[in-house]
C-alpha cells in the first residue's frame, strides 16, 4: 500500500499546531503532530519540500524502515527540527496502520499493560494563598498529582516579579509573546526563586497532606550547584519528581544532583534522540524520562527510549504540554498503555477552538486518562475547521537576569 501524498496543515485554534497528513493509494489517511513551538515554519518546509517528495511511493506499512530512512539515510541526524518532522510522519503512519487493521495503536504496540493512565495537571498561582487554593480545587476535582508553579516578588525591588513558565488556568494555553515583548523581557533571579520554592513547597505539603503527589518543574533555570542544593533541601517534602533542574546540554550536572540528594529527578523534554538520553539513563541519574513524542521521532522513537529506560528501572512521564496537539496527547496515551515502565502522564485537556479541529477518543475522569473505542490514534481532524484558524506568528518567552544578561528560560 503505497504512500501517494504527504501534506501539512498549519493551524492556530488558540495556538499553533502543525498537522501532518499521509494518504495512501487505497485512500486511507493518517494524521500526526509535527508541532515545534516557535519553529513551526521550519518543520513545515522540511516536511513539504524535502520529505514529502522523497517518501512518496514508499510502502506505508514499513514504519520502522521509513523511520530509519529519515533518521539515518538523510545523513544529517537528530536535532529538534528533523526529529519533529520525523515524529509527524511516524505518528501519521501509526494512525494509518491502526485504521487499516481497524484497531487502536496500543494494540499494534503489544496491547494494554494497564486499564487507565494516571495523569497530572498544571496549577499556577501568583502567591502562596492563590496557589494553595487552586491546588485544593484541583485535588477536590479528583486530581491528586499536581505540577505547581508560582510568581515571586523581588524583596529588594518590589516592582520586579519573577514568573515561572506556566499555562493559563482557564484556557490551559501558554501565553505566547509577541516580538515586542521579546525586546523587554521579564527578569529572573534563581536564588530568590529557590528560597521561595522551599517555603511554598512546605506550605503545600503541610496543607494538602501526605498523599497528594507534588511535581515541580525548575525549567532548566538552575546551575548544577543550585540544583543539587535545592534537591537536597526539598527531600522532606517528598516530591514525585523535580523536573529539568539543569539545562539539557549540561548532562553531567545530573551526577552532582544525584550524589547530593534522594529527591527523584525527571528530565527529557529537550532530548531528541535515544543517544541524547543515554548518559542520564545508564548512569541512573534520573528516575523519570520525559521525552516528547512530537520532538523525538514519534511513537517509534519513544518506544526505543522506553525500552532502554525499562532496562535501567527508569519510568516514563511523557511531556504533554499545551503546545502539542490532541494527536500527540493521544499518541502519548497509546504508549502509556502499552509500556511496562509507565510512571505518570502530563495532561492538558482540549478546550475552546481546539475542540472544533480535533475530536479525541481520550477522556479524563478523576485523575486518570483513558481511551474509548477507537481506530488508529483515535483523533478525528476537521481540516476545514483547521483551515479557518490561520497561523499566527508567536514566540516562546525570554528572560534576562537582573544585570540584563540572557538567562535560560
Ligand atoms: C512542561 C514544559 C512545557 C514547555 C513548553 C515549551 O513541562 O510542560 O516545560 O510547558 O515549557 O513545552 O514549548
Ligand atoms: Mg517541563
């Protein structure tokens, strides 16, 4: 069954998503997600101009072979743009194969290892009180795993507020910034943030009790020493994990954190290949691997990393932010169902205009995600609706330190 067309659709139902569509000679269609936040056009050009002509005519069922062709035979390996393009094509091929055999993708991956998938959600508050109130509300809804973030005022220059990356509470969308905002970015001070994090975490643990799972994302903003110190001081509060304590290029820093503390560590949303994950996994520096199905060569790529992690007792907590589409969130679920070393799933529920473009078989109830009856990924794409929400240029935010130098975001 030959591929006759690979095309892309860039849509902005609230934020930008790049949808990949693969069509075969039998008229079957599969969809995948190739969204790379802030670099959508680069991925789109790679798929439309380079991959589509090259892959047209290939056998659609030979998913691994196509994966190897794109990963190895193009000579230029890895990197976020290429691995996102590959991810979109790979996901679409799995979707298509599921539709061909009229079965959900998790069946093709070996079948279910669990009946439902434990999920965690983002909770953001401006200060201790607001954060606590929102955590309580989320936990009253039945969600007992919370990734908390907050804003903190500079004690010396009270007008300066430090913000952590977060998603809007109502729409669950990250607030993207315009070119104008990039010229005057907000400030950041890791020392002040670390002190406030310790205070806020103590409040949350005390007020929410021992059984709520707490997750904190440091978003690669700390130095190795700061992260090691913080991880050690967070031990009494029993986090499920501390995420991305250091930036991804500083993999060796994880060794210092591990030798200083027993706080579980999660990392991986900025890794693109199994080779990127290797040191963290084989040295037992992390407890949870958080790769992103859309930036890691799709389901085929993530399955490779999952097997490697399984051998070292590392569990998966796949990246599931609002900047990947319901197609990728569904792909996450199919993987979560079918791997033995699942940990927890980061979740965002589709709202607003997103629901006009994507109808997903994924459902959420009382802290768990599940998939209803479905074929392929279980996501219907309304292309007409997608076309009615044209691309809007948007950027990831920047921050600078108090002297005005660039700081990791
Ligand atoms: C998370 C992440 C994201 C990223 C975003 C960047 O853990 O959910 O850190 O929110 O900031 O994916 O585009
Ligand atoms: Mg993160």
